[in-house]
């Protein structure tokens, strides 16, 4: 392929397919996010398309016929929470990957729970065609504002609003499955360490924990449940309290909480799983630094970002999309609960 052709961005799907030794359908599926293909193949297609200036023949007009900006926004939590929760970086990567594959730019907005100022500026100035909310709240001011502005948007997470397009993992079902397995393995005093903070994902995970106990006919000791606002010192105090109350397992709301629990146990000379077992409702690379493998729930967060972006682009183009998309989860049983 000549440099002139490569730089012009006129390479076709068929030429991408021929270069990679795959079908044009496979290339289309990899770039659109629609249909099942292997992760390795999808990555090869996306990287080749990006490196060779390929631009899919995407309809750039919005539903109302306007040409649009070719830019979408993703709203992420403020910086402190981003550092504490790798979920959002991974999710953002999935959104950006799908956006790039569809010749679309991504604008990053970080905001506190009630801080709509930057979102208002961006939307009010007409800088984006649509928005992805990377986090949802039981009472969600971001969703309410975007509905009022009648701008296309997709929420990653669950909302009590059937008029909002949502992409989520089954956090309640996943936590229920994980807790049920721990109960079936003989653990009867499973402590739960998390926080509420009005976030739907936190409420769903806790609901799954409760449901598993109800299904197994095992009562929950409220003395080994904590859903208060968590600081590092407060988590340390809660872990010590759980141990004093005879908890045989600590189920952590997410990887960040789990990392602090493991650090506290190690500093107190407590062995996992000999002295107490530990599990997390969310898996990430953060837990790979611990010398013992940790039992977790595993979600494909990159896929949630890709899916949300694909749905948003369809919405912007006026195409029909499902209102609720639920992605799979997997329970990973590791050494920490043996």
C-alpha cells in the first residue's frame, strides 16, 4: 500500500481483511463491537485500522440531521476516586477504543457527585454529540440533567429509570453467587465491608450478599456488616472489630477495600486464609500485587466501555438500541478462601 493511500484514510474494509487474513465480516464486527469474535483477533483489527488510518464509513449525521461534532464525552468520578478504583480507567479505555474505531473523539470530564459545572459547560457549548456516564447514583443529577437537555447518553451501571439506556454487569447476581459459594464451603460468619454513598453498584452488591444468606437460610449478624463512609483508619478499625466478633471470612465491596483489608491483616500478623478468609466483589490488577491469589468476581470492564460507546453512537445516529444490556460475570475461586 502506498504512503499516499495510507495517509488518505481511504483504505477499505476488504483491504484490512486481506492484510490480516480474516473476513470483511470479522473486521466489521471488530470495529463496530457487534457480534462475537475472539479478543486477540479484535485487538489485531483495531490496532491495524488505527495504525493505517482506516476510517469506517460511519454516518456522521445525528438523528436530527445535523452533522454533529464527532466527539462524545465520558463523565468519570473526581481524581481521588479514579486513583482508588482502576475500574474507571479500564472502562474509559474501552470507550476510547470503540470511539477511535468509529472515527470519533473522546472528551474526558471528571466530576464530584453533585458537580455538574463542567458537564453543563460542555453540553451548553454544543461540544459533544452524546455522553457516557461511567458511574450511577440512586438519585442521579447527571442523568436528570442530560434527560432535560435531550442529549443522547448511556449510563454504565443501573438506574431506576426505564427511559435511560443502561449497560451494566449483574452486580447483585454476582455477589449473590460468590456469597452462596462461600456459604456452601462452610463459612457462616461472613463479614461485609463496604459503603453506601448513594452509588447503585454498592447497593446492588450488598443486596446480593443479603440475598445469598436468605436463600441459604443463614442469618446475617449486623455486627459484622459495615456500610459507612470508609477511610483507611476506619477500615482498619472495622477489620479488627470483625476479627473480635469471630468473622471467618471478610467479603470486600471492591478491590480498593480488599487491598486495605489485606494490608491490615498482614500488619496484624493475621494469615489468609488460615486465620480468616478474604474475597472481593470486584477483581483488578490491584490485587495481583498480593502474594496470595484472591477469590473475586471478575467482570469484563473493557467490554462495558466498548458496549456503552457503541450504543451511544447508535443513539446519536438515530438507531434503535436496547434499553438495558447486562454483561456476564465470573466467580474466580482462589487461595484466599481455601
